[in-house]
C-alpha cells in the first residue's frame, strides 16, 4: 500500500509505440495515465509530493513562465504566421513523420495550414475544418499533442522552455478556438453539456491507493486539475470499463491469480454554472464571454464515433469520494471515483480586453460564483453518499465563498 502521494509515477516516460495500440488505438486516449500525470496539479495550492510540473521548489517560477506564454500568444495573435511556423518547426523537431500514414499526415497538415478565428459573431459553414479536434481524435494525434505539451513542460532550460511553452500554449489556443466555434455552430448537440461521463483506467495497487489516500484528505485539499491539457471520457459506462479499463481481461487474470492491475472507474459529474450565478457575472461584465468548452461531445468529429466521446479540456476536479461498488453485470466490486467539474469557462480573448485591474475583479468574482455553486453541488452529492462530515465541510466552503462574494459586491 502506498503511504505517500506519488500519483502513479510510470516506470517509463516514453510514449506508447504504434504497435501497442494497433488494434484499438483510441483505448490509449481514454485509458492513458502516463502521458498526462506530469501535467496534473494535485491538492490545494498544488501541495503534494507528486512529481509533476506543478510541484517542487520552483513551481512558482514554472507557473509564471506558463502565464507569460499565455499572455504572449494572445497579445501577439496578429503574428499568427510566426506562431504557426514556430509550432510547425517544433513538431518537426519532435516527430518522425516517416512512419505516419498519409491519412495521419493529412490531419496534421490541415492543422499546420489552418487560420483559426474566434467566430463570436457566427459565420459558420460546414467547411470549417475543426482540425485540432480531428487531430486529437485520430490514431496518433493524441500522442502528437501530448508529446508537444509534455516536452514543453519538461525542459529545465528556461530559454528553451519559453519557446516550447509558447508552442504548447498556441496549440491549446487552437484547440480552444475549435471547441468554441463547434459549440456555437452545433449548439443543440455540443453546447452546454451537463451530465455524467466515465473514464476507465487500469492501475497498479500503488497508483490506485494514491487516489484512495487523496480522497481521505480534508475536502479543501481534495481536488486536482490538468490546467493545460485535455482528457477523453465517454457517456457510456460499459465502454469505459470494457474498452478503456479492459475490465474483462483484468477479471480473467484475477481469476487465474495473475493480475497486478486493477480496473478503476472515474465517474465524472459535469455541471454548468447555475443560471442565477451566471447572470450576476454577466450583469457586471457583459463584454466577457463565458463558454462551455470544458466538456464538449465530439462523437461526430471522432475517428471512433462508437466511443460516445466527451472531450474534457483543462478539467478541474473536486474529488468527492473513492469507494468500492458492485456495478451491474460485474462479479466483483471495483473502485469508483466520483468527481465534480464545471463546464463553464472564461478562456476567451475578451478576458484580455477587460484590462488588468478590471480583469482581476472579473476573475475574483467568477471564482467566487464557481466556488459557491460547486460547494452546493458537492454538499448534495456528499449527503447522497452518506458522507455527512464532508457535507458539513462543503457547507463551510460555501459560506466562505459567499462571504467573499458579499464583500466583493458591496
């Protein structure tokens, strides 16, 4: 049993080979942990012994570098061709294209020749390429994107990191634009998604116990996020268990006494900001665009539509509980982790246009509103699971956020 929070450090930091996922390429995207672990932020204020980009003595320096990269990309958006050329060069540096198929190269070519524009005012057409989303859902696109992001975060050379972070942030901004435009274009199908989605993974005992231990921490420290990355989930629980966690094979191995891996189901409750809170924000900052790009159903864009995929972009999770459950159709109980995340986002150029002082006020107000609503939802969920002490803690968090809000609006 693990006694410290290492969060499943992989034995290798290398990316899976094509052969490892030749039969079911998309299963890697849904069940992968190695690629994204380093990009996670665990616990309040990043307090954790996990070896990630957001931990360690120099975390403030690294976070400052990320913020500078984001500001640079958005302030220099008019230099789009330069930003794209830097990204193109960086991808060539990281990727051996000689082994890719023509179809896979085409996904990448379309991205690198695209001109993305935030289409707040409409003007959509069926010809809009949405190429970054399509790249992400392709057989090798997931690894390509994560390779770019991971490598940008791993270098200790500050000058080199600055260049790489700008490329990574630019790529993520291209994804943001695709998601934003898609939710507006297909608003009835993809906008304002709320509901339960699932992600299945296969963990070692130590990896599993890391999350069990996190769930035992105080409520205020029981959250984690993947700020500059993305995660795939499915609206179909059985798809998550069978295809992504590989539960049938794991149960057979367990029956033979050979299993060293355990299925672990993540049940993610996706909620939107309550309309009353959203109205408060919009009344005070009407020019600030609020979108629902944090959880977007992309089945119609995926190379593997049977996944019923919902793309979670930069998710911030409140961990409610981890416990064993006997699910319908299963012979043995498995560990299930309940998480809550909001599908409400201010990541849009309009936030920059508020200016530094007004933008900070908007950020603080939005954080209070999100904090209040998340605490309300988690209170009810904790009560439903019989976690009365946790429910009281969430109520305290709600009162604290409410006090901040009342102080703000005086």
